[in-house]
């Protein structure tokens, strides 16, 4: 079953993995015996010592594979004086083998997946021919200074260690690839990026201040732009900044806390004054700039939360103690664990402060406080224990190498440190309580152990651009919507001499920290900047809201006229939303006109038309909704192409409809899967499950993020034009090949299952598996947006009577598995 490693690329084609490429480095030799002597493979033998037969032809050996063994030392390896490649991954080395320095011909050294804590000086000075070095997944806290002697080094992987600086990696003139993910780096040296040949770089999972992680998220180009601007115009350290997010169930008191902290005294919020969507405001307290984001608690809004929840935030989790029940497990789940799990998946390095509101109404408030603290800490401990057990399970496999990416992912999850503070009881009606909460928040924000990258170092150009945006917001002549042409914004800044790419780098940084919103990836919005992100929330609230039916029913006649519609059509809009979860384009345009009528944006007819759209043209609001996988068109912009090619993951494929239908006909509608009530149509089309169905089940730890299945439906619909959608069920395919997607749970395990009818002919297996793999790719790409999420993919064993599952390796690293034959009898 397992052969050479293959890796599926994003386009679906198959590519050689690193080990295969390395194997091609060995020169071809027509003498098989000589070739075998040159390349020795002792991997996966459970070795504790080097085998004696290795030294029979010691001088001939050029490549040695000792991966996946139990070696604690490699005595006598220096006898292999002509060795060029040495693979020691997946062993039990706690000390760096000093004999390696005697291998002067060594070009490739892989020591990843060990427990090496220190590499003494004097080793790498002797390895002048080294080109590739992998030290990832060890316990290194510093690099030896003589690593700089490896002047031919092209590839260096230092991920998942404990490094605090990269001084030892400076001065490597031929370095092309550098990976330092998941370390403890606060600063990156400019020398690595400026005037070097570095082509690929990763640094996620570090508490970076210079450059900030928001810059590194943009990739190598933006890091280079950052350091270039640092050298050109000096540097500055802006005021400490933190994003404060208020989360919690509906009516938990989030808005009361948010507005009271903003005002500095107790503020009463009425029942009818609930947050719709997300409210944003900026507050400066004791030298700290705090960006307050108040998230609505109704379920209908959860779908958009993932767009705005960002890493390293301070989260105020409001818990209504008056409605919280100690004896009801569901109460803890709804009010506490759901929100903590959301943060662990989306922003796993955040700090969470649970605030028990309405404490004055609870005689047993302290008992509830103790119960929440105990259960929350037990939940985090259970997650940690499960991660460690899964790591152990993979490492105990006879051959863990196909699961390397999964193991690296698990190691990464263990480095995340969501900090859960003790519950703070509050009586929100007392000013002294609000002041106490504010001091409590500031004390934690200034704790460098909790917020190591609170203070950041920026080029003056970045700070100048941010100051100009703030001035523009305060300017009375700036429209309330804050939408500014990108070139017009540049004119308002004090930075005049930046080229386009450097300017775009600044905008991306301001976008990531929440000062502006710029969607350069959306063609219709590429030339616009939202200088007031709160207006963007207003747009989302137009359609994504808990009272959408009522909003449709209340659209006045004058708004209907603006979109060339009648009251009769308004009734049809309501009926279609209730029965089919669809909204016509004209209905969305009418909702946008009504929502924005009270703002000054209504005075600018060109912007209103662009945002709202019309009966025959898609508006920018719909562009945003589709971009975030909230809806999909249910009517094609052009007829189906009968000559469209069959989908094949191994080659580039274009759908039979445009990906951005800007011009639409009058009957175009958009399906919102989250508003579906049942799955009756899908169930009827699919019928009963069969034991012979091809099945793939993807389990999620800790749980399926809210809205993932909904977004998977939207993405999967781009694969084929034939589909049926239901709540938690989805069916798609072509010809007679249909695939069912289903969201469900087994006890505590939540999963998404992909099923296909078993083909009658073996020749048809490829078509069925191509469709299944295409859906798996969509799900894998989607899940990457939740950094704290872990997936386990399984299929039932085909052997008669076997109750065990076949566990998949990472979909991008199927390890040579011929998936088209696994289920063939």
C-alpha cells in the first residue's frame, strides 16, 4: 500500500516530496551493486545502535537513511568519510552527535524530530559543504556561532524550537529557504532579508515586535518592505495597542460592559438597544490604545465572527450569572465552553477574562464563580491531555513518517497558550465596579508575559500613514461611510515618496491591525479603502441578522421603487427566504438602501448604487457576502456549457460559470445555507446509507467551528453545477456520480462525513474518488483559517469483519497511497 512519498499540490496535481528530490541528487550508476553501496537505507528498523554491516564498505557510502529508529547516539559514524547525506529524523537524540563534524563531505543533514537541546561550537565550522540543514522539532534555545561558516547552506529549517534570536543564522550568502515558525523570537534581523537571495520564509507562531506579526503575515515581500522603510526613514514605537473583544451569549451584558468601560462609568443598555452584528469603538486608557469590538450574541451573527476575530486579543467573556445553572451541563456549554473553544480555534494565543454579570441578582454568585472556574480549567486540561495522547499515538506507530505534518501540527497546537483568567464578578450598575474592571484589564494588558508584543517597532512611514488615516476619520468633511479611493488616501498621507508596493504593504498592515479594511483580493473593491471598519459591519448587518424576515416585511414603498420592485415582489422575497433560504438580488439591494438610508452615504448616489447594486447588477455588498462564503448564486449568469471539461484534480479546471458574476439577470437569487430549516430534499435525493458506500469522516478537535459546514457548502458548489442543499446535509456531483456531505456528532466527537455510492465497475472508482478528494481539498483549505483546529481523517477498513478505521495521513502527503485502489475489492 505504501510506496514512494507523493504530495498533492493545491492544484490537485502530484509532486515529488523533499525526500524524493534528495534521492535524485545521488549520481546514476550503471552498476547496481555500487549504487546500493552508495545509498544505505536502515530506516524503520527500531535500531538502538548503528548496524555493523554498515561499515563493511564505509568509504563507499554517500547517503545514509536512519530515520524512524530509536538511536540515542551514532558512534563510529565518522568512519563514513565520504558521506554526503545523513537522515537522522525521528530518533531519540538528546545530544548533538559530535562525530558528525568529521564528515567533511556532508551536504545534507536532517536531525528533525529529536530532543537536541544544544549544539556546541566547532561542529559547523567543519561542515563547509553543507547545503541543507533541518533542525526542526527539537529543544534548541540558541544557535552555535559557527553556523555562519556553512557558506553553501541553501535550506535551513529551525521551526518548533525555543530560539530567542537568529544571530547564528546571519551571514549565509546562499540561503534561499529559512523557516523559524513556532519559536520565541521577538525580533528578526534585517540582515537576513535585505540584499540577500532569500526566496522563502516563515515565522508564524512567534511573539514578534520587530517586525510585528501582522507584517510577517504578508510574507517575504512585506518583511523586506518593512526593513527597507526602516532604513530609509527611521523608526518609531507607537503607543501600546490591543484589541479588546466582548463575547458572550445574547443578553449576557456585553454591550453594557463595553459602553461602561468606554464612558468610564456605569451605562445602562436597554433590551431594545442590543448589538446587531458588531459595534466598534476606540478607547485610550492610561496610555494604551484599546480597540473595542462588541460582538452580537445571537446565533445568526456567529457566521461572520471568524472574519473579525484576530490573534493576541484580550477577550471579555460576559456570562449572565442570573441565567447560569450549575446543575445543567448545557448551561456551561452555551455560556462558557462554546466561546472558549471558539477562541482556542480562531485565536489560540488570546487572553480570556470571564466576567460574571448580574452578580447582584444571584445569592449563589460565588458558587457559580467556582463552578465556572473549575469546569473551564478542566476543559483546557482535557484538551491538553488529548493533544498529548494523539502525539503519543502517532509516535508509537511503526512508521510515523506519513503523519509528519499531523505531528508537526499537534506540536504547534501544544505551543499555543490561550490564557484563561479567573472569573470576575460584576455588578454593572455600580461605577466602582466599572473602575475596578478597567484597572483589572490594564493590569493584565501591561503584563509582558501575557502580551509580549504589545509594543511594536514600526518605520516612520507606517506611523505617518496611520496618523493620516486617523486625521481623515476625524475630519468633518470625510463622509460617514469612510470609503476613500486608494489614491486619494495616499494624497492625504504625509508619506509622498513610497512606491506602489511599499504603500500597499502599509495598507495591508493597517488592515490586519483593524485601523482600515482593504480587500485587494476583491476586484470590485480593490481601489477602495474602508477607513471606518464599523461601516463595513453596517453592510454585513444588512443581510446577516436575526430579524431579517421582519426587515424584509418592513421595506417601505419608496425603497421598493428604488429597486424597481412592487409590494407583491416583497411578499415573494419573504416567502423565498422562509421556504428556500434565498434572497433575490433586488431584495438585497432594497435591504441595503433601507439600511443605509439614515446615513450620509444615501446622499452619494454613485456609492449607493455601487454598494447596493440593482435589479440587473450585483452590488459590492454581495461581493463581500460571496467573498466570505456566506451565500452563493442560485441562477447562473450564463447558460451551462455543454462542452465543459470533466473535473480532474490533476489538471487546471474552469467552472462553467464566471467566478465573479457582476452582471446578473432579474431573477438572480442568492442562497444562504444558514437560513435553511431542514434537509428533506437532500435526504430524498440520497436515500438510505449503504455499508458499501465509499466514506471519509473528518473529525474535529475541539469541535467544528461554527459556520464551517455552511462555508464548505458554498465552496463545494463551485466544483459542479449540480447540487442540492439542506441544513447539515449537502449533495453534489455530475452524471450519475453523487457525493453526500453531512455534519454530525458521535458523543463528544463532531465530524463532517463525505460519502459516495460504491461504483459497480472498478474503472469508475477514479471518478468517485476524484470527487471525494476535491471536497476534501476544499475542507482542508477552509480549516486552515482556524489555527487552533486539528482534524483527524478516517475511513472504515474494507476487510471483512474488521471494526478499525483506516487513518489518513495529511491530504497533502498521502505517502504513496494509491487511493484509487484502496477500496477496490
